[in-house]
C-alpha cells in the first residue's frame, strides 16, 4: 500500500490504532475493530479541526465530541491521553477495570473529556443533536455581531448500530428540521455488525434517508491510503451552515490486523498477542511493547 500523506501522518494513525488495540488486549475484553478502522477520523478531528483543551476540559468554547458507538471507547481514551487530558498510560492499561477511568463504554462522570455517556447505541448521536440545539439557542440568545460568545461545533463518530436505532432516526429528523448546521456526524460505514456483514440485517440506503431528513450528505470512500478526501468533506460540512452534515466514511474494521481485518470477529474481542504483534510489526512499531508512543508522534499532539 502506498500512502499519499506524510510518513509522520501515517505513523500517528498507526500509533492510535496500536494503543487502541492494546487496551482490550490488556483487559482481555473489549472492542479493537472500530477504533482501528476509525483511527484516521480521530487523528484528523483532533489535529486539524476540533477546539479543545486537555488542561481545561470544561472550557466553555470547546467543540463537543460524542463517540456514539461507545463500544469503540478505546479510541477516545487514546485520543484523550495523546492530547493532554488527565488520562495516563496506567489508566489505559486499566481498561475496563472496576473504579478505573477507562470503563467499557464512555461515562461522562468518570473520565474528563467525555461529554456524554454512550452505552446504548443511538443515544450518543441523539444527545449530540441536543448539544447542537443548545449551542444554536445560546448563540441566538447571547451572541452579537461583535461578540460570538457561543460558537462551537458538535462532532460525532457513529456506526451502523447507532443508525439502526429508532431514537437516532427521531433525533436526526429533528436536527434536519431545525437546520443545525454546526452538527457534523462521521458515519463509520464499515459494513460490519457483531453478527457479521450488514447484509444480514441492514441494507437500507442510509445516505438517502439522511438526505430525506434534510441533512447535507457526503461520502468518503478511502481513508486507508489518504486523508485529503475526508479533509475536503469536513471542510464542506463546516461551510454548509444551514444543514447538519453526515459524512459516510468507508472504513475497514480492524484495519491492519493480519488475520481479522474486515471480519466481524475483530468487532468484540481482543486481537490476541500474535495478531497484535503482527499488526505492530507491519506498522513499523515495536511488536512487544504495549502503549508505545514515540516522541515524534506525541509532539504532533502537543503542538
């Protein structure tokens, strides 16, 4: 595979994949597949688009991020650690353990930087609609031409399971009706559920449904060999201020796994030591080191 971005960009994405896969491996429980597939999405959001402060997690003007497919929480914990939130490597290694800061689904009352608890599928994207409504209301009430006190976006990563739930349909319909232009949803369109291919249970045209709701809909078919298409889509979503945006992103679940990439077996179980080591070797990372973050990668997130 020839990657069309910089070597450091790809290295950052692969480190996110590795550290996210290390967490369920450490716990012998969890979901590595979605974090590995969505790592490019997270990298781009945290390095180029979102406003946030790891030192001030409750900064009023921050963009809001909601991981609607909460089972992929290892991805969010990796990003919080990389971007300076109070989440250590020891916390990552304590994944899914009682009284830890890295529970099996994100909990807003346990982990700084988690905006909303996302366990049941569909709840996260629906909460995000409420957050976008709140921003629009506060902006309309308090902003002036001179002072934009409330001016943040709400970003979401969601999966097929979220969009199968009825509650997400109701909330998304309302978002379209209200024209919530600062709501941007990245749909992890990987064609996989925990039981197998989405061909088993979910074959509707999601993009057409969201167009019918009044959303601005785009598709990105490749985040494996380059990120420019996703950059262009996010830029277009931000430019469209009269409609919420859905970007359907074709990802590969378990991207990089030597034996499980693209298969439902990587959805809800650790990779296993041999497979994880093989993935790290292919990524140019030390196969025997857990939670390895090289200095040049950390420097990108410290910038």
